[in-house]
C-alpha cells in the first residue's frame, strides 16, 4: 500500500511519461492486461489512457481492473488517463520515499 507521500512522488515522476497503454473499443482484454504486465515489469511506472468515445469502461474502472490483474497499484486517475505502479522485485528502478512511522 502506498502512502500519500509515495503517491505524490510517483505522480511527479509520471508527468514526463508517455502514454504507452491505450484501452479502446475492445475494452479490457487479456491482451491489454498482458501489455500492462510486461510494461510494469520493465518500467515499474506506466501511464495509460481510455479512449472515452469508444471504450465501454471508465478510466477509473480500467485502472482498478488492470491494477488487480497485474498486482500493481493505481497511482492516479485524471480524466481519461491513469497511472499504475508495481515495484520490480529483481531490479528496482524507482526508489520510493520511506513511509513515516506514527
């Protein structure tokens, strides 16, 4: 589970990312989930987009479903875009800020 500080850090990193995952009229197929899984393995942080005029699901639904299928976390959903994060266990590329203890 990400803290708000970690989520904010990931949001700042995602600003410069290109959108690499498009969910269109086919909706959330196993192919889309496989693409997201592969991209998360390589990049850890990916940006996706739902084509609102053709896609049968909302960007929030798409992000949450893909996060569940790829064991990742939804960082943010804004409009038709969403950002997912999953730490690479073998070779982490992103170092998150430490979670503060209360």
